C-alpha cells in the first residue's frame, strides 16, 4: 500500500494548500525582478543565479519553516536542512533562470514534498508568475491548473504524438542519435526548456516530454502532476524517479507511448515505429 493511500488525505490536502499559497507568494516576489536590470553570477556548474533566485528561496524556506518546523528542506540555492526528516520539501525558487534573465515568461517557482521513507513525491506545485498560472497536484487527489482538473491527452502511438524535447542542445552534445530517432519516429518534435512542458503534458496539449541533465528540484515537482493527470514519468531506463536519479527524464500520456519512447531513447528502435 502506498503512502498516498495510508496517510490522512485531509492532511495532504492541507499541505498542498500551504504549498500553493507559498508558491504564489514566492512567484510574486520573483516576478517583481522580471525584465529589470539584474546582476547575474555564474555558479560553480556555470549555471546563472541572481538576487531574485536567492531572495525567493529564502522566502520559501522561511514560510515552510514557519508552517512545518519538523520537515526538512532541500533547495537549489542553499542546500539541505533537516536531511534526516521523513518529509523533505524540495524547492527551485526560479526554474529557468536563463529564461528569467532573458525576458522569457516561462520561468517558474517549483515546490515538491518528498516522503523519504516511502521514496515518493507526495505533491507538487508549479507556479508561473510571468503567466499568472499555477499547476498543482497531490497523490491520489488529482492534478489542477488553478481549479481546473487536468487530464492528459488520449493515448497515441509515437508516430502520431507531439513530443517536446527540453535541453535539446545538451542531448545533441551527449548523443545526437537520440534526437534523430525521436524526430523520425514522432509526428511533431519541438525543442523547449524548463517546467512548462510538463504543464502542457498534464493539460493534454502535448503527448510527451523528454528531458536531460535535471536535478531533483527540477523534476520532483512535476512527478505528481504528471501521474495525477494520468500520465507516466520515469528516468530513461523506465525506473521511478528518486533523489538519486541521473537527471534523464521521460514523461508520456500513456504507458504504451512511454514504452515506445524508452525503446527510442535506448537505441533499440530506429526510424518509424509501427
């Protein structure tokens, strides 16, 4: 029996409500810096960071600590506190900092709650303040954009599917054959970045998302959203996503499409899929 089945549904619902409120407040803080002059600093991994990233994470941490002092927090900018806690909040204050600093409104504030005992994401909140949109989900309670319940598109074969590829430049550098196989096997392949692709999948606009080079704070908030909308999400080997996953992610609107994509990603299938 999963943790979603055993824990108090009202408690989980209350936690989700809190995460929605905190995500919305954090998004308002971040967007106040959007399309304004900012100093951009390169971190050790060469990714950019700004005062908006740091202040937004500080705000989220403060609010989470006030409401859930017994829970741990793992954030992109300030690491982990309470790592031994059963429940760990996972935070990306501005997912898509490159979008943020270049004026693209698809950046987001991401919050997830992870049960370290069950190794399961319990909820996810994806706030897009540049668009005034918020996606959210809790295990066993459905996926939503604001109050609208979401469902993935009716399952399609890969040859009829719309596939979004995040981080296409990094995939190309690592293995150009992946993109060649995806392009020839799918109906429409588009390059994209960041978490908005998962909202489009959950809402039924696209059929699959391929991603690469992610950290837990990038993918954990989307896991519950995709699953609760009726989709499938895993690593490229088909294994459930965990805190130790290698950052290669595939999400699809159906199990059958997911299997086709795994075959493409592994190189076991080339060209059109029957």
